[in-house]
C-alpha cells in the first residue's frame, strides 16, 4: 500500500524551516560523542543512516552546555562551561546529514550536563539531603552558556536548536511547580518559572535572529504536585510566549519510578518516558492526551510510543499535532520512514520497545562502538536477556540503595 499521499509524508514547516515530511527523529542520547569529546565516523554514519531512512527532521542527542563537578572529581573544581565541553568536529554532523540527504534537516539539542544543584532545596528520591539551590549568579552563567551554544550551533551549520526541558533535567525542574519553589524572579508563578527560558531565547535572538529555537518539555512529571494535564496548558502557553518556535511534548521524571505501576498506569522501568509493553494501539502515543489540551500558535511535535503508521496518520489528520517523533524504532530500523512510505512490510516497526538499548547505553556501553546507541535486542541475544533482567530489577535495587 503506497502511503506517499498521507499527510505524514507531506511537507511541514517550523518557523522558517521547511521540512520534507512530518516524521521527526527525536533526540537520542549519543554518549560516545561526550566520552571522547570528538565527532567520530561511527556516529556520523549512524546519522547518515537515519537521514537516508527518510525522516524530515533529526534532533540530535543532547549537547551539554554547562555542568557541575562529578562526585568522583577533585573537590573545589569550578563548573564546566560550554567552551570547556565543545565537541571537536561538531560541524561535521550537520555536514554529514546534509550531504547524505539535502532535504533532511538537523537540529541540535542542548541541555545542562550533570547537576547536583537545582532551582530549590527539595529532597528527591535520589538524594538524602535537599538539593542545593542555584544562586542567581549561577543561573546567569547557565543562561550565558545556552546563548553561546546556540550561537555556536548556528555557526556549525545546524538548522536550529532544541532546549531540553523534559524528563526531570535542570530546565524541566525550573518549569515544574514541584521542583521549583523559589520566591525570586525564577519561581512562583508560571511566568516566573518560565523566566529562565525567556532569558535564553531573548538573548539568543539578539545574536542569531530567526534561527529556530524549539523546546522539549513535559506534559506531565508523573509526580504529585508537578506538571500535570491540568496545569500543562498554562505552562505551555507561557513557554511559547517566552519565544520558542515549536513544542515537543514528552513527559515523566526518573523520580516517578519509585511509584507503583497501579498509580503510574505504566510499568516503572528505565527510562520512564520510554514505556514498555505498548504493543496494543491504545497503549501507544501515550502523551497524545496532553497535546489535545493545548492550542498553541506554534507547531506541536508528539513523541512517546508512536509505533503504528495508520494511528499516527489519524492523529495528524485530527489536527491537534503537527509532527510525529520517533526514537527507539529508528534505533532498530533507521529506514522505517522510507519503508512505511513505500507501503512495504508491517504498519508497525520491528522495534518492540523493550528498552534493552537503554541498558546498553547506561550499564554496558560498547555495542557495537563505545557508547554508540544500537539495538542489542537485534544483535546480541545474551546481552538482551541481561538487559531485561536489569530492567525488571532496577526499581527494587534502587529502593534498597536509598
């Protein structure tokens, strides 16, 4: 069945960026880049495969712009700024994608790196002591690092940037009423919680003009008192007014994994935004209900369990979502979009959303290159079995550790 006439394969636009279709490869962690601080040929080949596979837009794995001292490092070290962490050969990545397929665009995802501090001194399930609140001066430095990184990504040849403000990372915590309990310019009301994003976008615009700036944010923290389906619309409106050009809706924080499945409504395994056991269509596209709550003047990108091309097309036709994003299916099957468009094979991907790829990245990097994201479910059955045991026991072991 030829699907070339489907809306999902029609052109779309984000700000001034024209995309050949409405399929997005969502940001996928690339630890091998950051372990070596170099853009390796293996990583470039991976991105070339995804570009040739037919997506309209690739969002890179997150590039850290600022991070604090790792616990194992010498005490007293100052934070690492973007200039300290810039990847050698960064410009080779957009060049490789554009050469592989000129009509495929690539956006660089930006995020803070390792952080022990946060917006407020809250206690999380992963910390016995309250998180150290960032000072206004530290926030100012962080904002400056984001602006520097956005300028650098434009110079390197990327087609835009995405601010990663989801999954309980630092920007996500600034947006959340659970984690942000500040009483200064950066917390309190919705507008104040969004202030850090407004500063980043406003200052960046002065340097990069209409260069596309997107955001990935939570529709839900899956935590009582956090972002949820009721307060998300007002938060999304405020984020758009802060100056972003598109919103990718995701959800969850790692803290939620300590809640039981009966409360969450999904199996609590790493990573919480990547649900497992989603073979039935009604279990897929699991952040759709959050997208349906908003009316935004910018494009909406939906990620999370998008597995069935016919269901994805129906979602787009309904008009509440503009782009559909995939992650795990493209790890297993980079050529999935082209296969779907040609009407070949199943309407679902080979990927079963088992999350073994997450084990490979976090616990046992090295398949097939150090830290290179890959589908061990397909290539290494023994490691896949170990991964599934790790996934099944992760919550119990973490609870015991705490």
